[in-house]
């Protein structure tokens, strides 16, 4: 793990003189700004091993993107190697409003100096830019308000409210024990099941300090969070899609793979 983590820290230009929550916040910010969230590999039927070496090679060093079971395992392994107390959790995503959705979103629980925090680097364009304290309250950010709601028996909800919209629940979770095998099962479903979201949709995003970019099937949205503006463009050519993936989302992807993805998003449904 030492070589993998040291290479990760170097590639993300991490200031290793920082300590504690400042270091974790810095790593998180650099991760979501540098390493894209992406369902490309799922659509391209790539081998999505979660073994540490293959995972770091694919997501970090080769920069081919990934989703929650990949990104948040990388973060978990990095924080664990650095000596932090972390454990995996699996949440239920509720963006469609269905409370009985399966547990298909990996996150990381951090315990630091007696307090608990949620670390998430795998939720796409709505990913919090900050580490989330596990206590009731609102956190106002450049792109909207995040709200932690503590239910009974260590159950939590994370809500998000953007400008002039009603709150939506991103996901709910509890502090039960989860193992890597639990995560492997969710990862297999998310990448292989015929009805899974990432099997059926091209989703690629990157979250920077003041801006975000989101590709979802045949549209790309640019968010300027500092100016509270967003612009949506249609994706109308392979050349445009490849340019967006490489230049704006920082994916290292062959033009031939962009052709496959472009055919995919224009298929009959």
C-alpha cells in the first residue's frame, strides 16, 4: 500500500505538511477536482476489479474514472494508511424519492478526536466539497445547502437544497457494520445488473473549487457556482464528447471508446 498511497499523494499534489481534518479536507478537495466520477468503464465493459493495485491503477494513475465503490474505496485505503480511524458504510440513494432503494452507495465513516464525519468522494456533481460532521445542522456552501438530519438509532439523512429549489434527500444511511464483501456485492450489482443506473446511463462529472461539470447522456452542464449560473449544451458529435471527456473531465480515454459511448447515448430506448 505504501507505494500506491505515496504515488496517489504525489499525483494529487497533496500538501503533506497538513495534519488532521485539514489534511483530509485537502485530500478530498484534490480528489474530486482531479479524478473524475464516471460510468464510462461500466458501459465499455472494462474489468472493474476492486483489488487495491488494480483499483489505484485504473482510477488514479490511468485516470479512467470510477464511481462510488471505486472512488470511496481509494479514499478509505488512503486514510487508513495515513493512520486515521475509518470504516466503510453503504447508503441508500434516494434521488428518485424511493425509500426502499437498495444499499448501493459506498461512503467512509471517519472518527477523529471523538467526533464522527462522513467522507464522500463518489457522488458525482452533487458531491459535498467538505467532510460532513455527523450531527444535525445545515452547512451552507457555494453551490447550495447541505443538511444532516439525525434520526433515531444512528440513522442519518443527507439533504441538499440548491437555489430556489425544494430540499432533496441525497441518501440515507446508518452506522451498521459493513465489510468489503458487502461492498463487492453492491459494486457487482451497480456494474453488471441490466437495470442498474450506470449500466444504462453515461454519467461523468468533476467538482472543482468554484465550478462543476456534468455529462449525462446527451447533455453537458457547466455550473459556475461562484456566479450562480449554469449552462446546458447538447452533445451532438463524437468529437465534442471526446473533447468534453478529456479536456473538461480529465479522463484519459481513447477516441474509439468515445465513439462507443456516443453510439451508446444515441441508441434507441
